[in-house]
C-alpha cells in the first residue's frame, strides 16, 4: 500500500508510505497500482522508500494510547460547592474580598 500526493504548481507526483490522516489531494493505492503508476508528460514522479514503514504501531503509539485510556478512566471529581455568602462586599483587592455581616 502507498499514498499518492501531487502538487500541480511543481508538476510533481509523490508516491510514499501510507498516509496516517486524510488529505484532499491524497489517494491510497494498492501495491499493484503503485508499481504501475505513471504521470502525465512533463511531470516528475518521486518514489519514496516504502519498505521502511513499520508493520505495526510503534512504541510511542502504544504509550500514547495507554495514556489516553488512563485519562479517560480517571474518575470525574464532583464540583466543590462554594459556601454561601452571608454578608455584603465592602472592599476588594485583587481576588480577595472583605465582607461585612448583615446583622
């Protein structure tokens, strides 16, 4: 399997390893069609090494997946209920407030 991408401005087609995400001008090809690929007259075809891609997920992929599963499994903490104010605000400095009693 290989992915074909192209750039009209450069008259270049690139055949490389299978893409990991979708792009508007990228096409996945089977082995048979990637071997027989030809481009229009005047275009250049760049064939990147396909044999270097891994057959399975890398160690980094597995660690990222494990971290995502751990994050999703964490319990959600209930929101902390704020104490009700029983006075009125008389002064403020930054995030601090001074309240006076209504009594």
